[in-house]
C-alpha cells in the first residue's frame, strides 16, 4: 500500500469517526435519536446513554470521541505537511493508541457494567481502530524511508550546507 493510500485511510476513518462521535453526542441531547440504533434490550443506544456510566473522569464519552478524532485529523494533516519528520507520525501513533485504549475501556464498561452494547459507539471505536492500524502502517513506512535515506547518503559526503573546503583532504 502506498503512503498516500495509508494517509487517505487515516483521514477517511478519522472523518467518519468524528461524524459518528458527533451523532453520539446528539443522541444524548435529543433522546429521540436513540430509537434508531436500538434493536433490543442488549443492543441499545438508549440503555447505554441512560446508564449514567458514559463519562470518564467527568468527561462525557462523546466529547472524548469528538476531541480525539479532531486531534487525529489535525496531527495527521501536520504529519502530511512535514513528511520527512518522524515526530508527527509517532505522535499520531501515540494519540491513536490512547484512543484504542479508551475504546477498550468503554467496551468493557458497556459489556460488563452496563450489559448493553451501543452500535453507534461500536462504529466509532472501529473507525478509531482503523486509524490506529493505518497509523502503524504509516510509521513503519516512514521509518523504512528514513532508513533508506540514511543508507543512500555516502559516509564521506559533506553534511548538507557544508562548504567543499570544510571537507578533510587526504
């Protein structure tokens, strides 16, 4: 897969994750939206939203999703603009890894504590996992390119910006 395709996957999954997270927020504000993703007592957005357990450290889960996906999109854009710097893809990997950790925690809360599963939340988590896998591929690709650039540069070549007179004569 080309680097450009990997970046596209990250953007698409991040964008769709943001849209789904916004919908999750709207469900808490307008409870009539919960009926569209309620199949039974177990697969139910309403059961999860009304459980009183949809916060982490006092922050509503949907806010975490919205903020997380916005952060992913911003850092992905910076990483694309600064293509030769490994810092930004690695920061993106840290952010998406935290997102996956949060989603696994939220999955635990839904399955074990609430004993209901929100399909909209699950969709947001899947988009988060896709961004994480895409970011892993991106970091690996960027590291391989950096190694290739290092191997291409001859050992006795002057450093960039050095004048020819600064090189030692043999």
